[in-house]
């Protein structure tokens, strides 16, 4: 029985770490797209709201131990959370259409909204998800203040991945003793 728990915990680590890496890569791609073409960046971040929601539901489902009653609750909570995020993103887009907000600024504001939504959802599904949200927020701020932001953000993303693996290895060693 104890061996099953360790396998499950290890499997969960691999899934969550893979999702962390995927979200960081998708975030870096989005930052690059938004810098190159703010209009395309808007569309990309709209799609990312759905991708982040789907991945958050996946993590929460894995944590629920696959009970259908838990899964229904997870889908309800996650749907409400991400639907409201989508509504706020649409609000930003409507401001941009009325020219109260430039396209470049709209892309950065959408990144900040996605950052906040991801950080808050991380409180439910795990700290790695919150870390991606923090990364998105920092990325938006860096992109707003410097032209050579991609390499800075790539370095931060690599540091996050190495740091999370280090933390997991440290926790594993601590539980063994």
C-alpha cells in the first residue's frame, strides 16, 4: 500500500512538472507573439485561457483520485473561475476596440489577467500553477519595460523548472529519512 502511494506521488510529480514546463513554453511563445503582433497576441491569449483551464482541470482531476462526485465539483468550480477570467479578458478587448487601450497594451493587460487567474487557481490545484501565474505577471512587466525581454524570460523559465525539480528532489530525500 505504501509503495502505491509513492508511485502515485511520483506520477503526479511528473504530470505536474510536465504541465508546468508546457505552460512556461506556451507563455514564452505568447510573449513572443504578442511582441511581434499584438492582434495575434490577443487571439493567442484567448486560446490560452481555455488551455490553462483545461490543464487546471486535469491537475485537479488527478488530485481528486478520480471520484465522479469530486470531478463534478472540480469542473463546476474551474468552469466558473475560468469563465469569469474569460469575461474580464473580453472586457479588455472591448476597451481596445474603442481605442481606450492600444493593441500592445491590451495584450499585456490580458497577460496580467491570465497571471492573476493562474495564481489564484494555483491555490486550489497546486503551487506550480501559481508559479506559472507569477511568471506570466513578471513576463508582462519585463516585456513592458525592455525590448530584449525574451532571453530574460527564458532564463527565468529555466530557473523555475530547475528550482521545482530541486524542491521535489529535496522533499523526496526529506521524506525518506
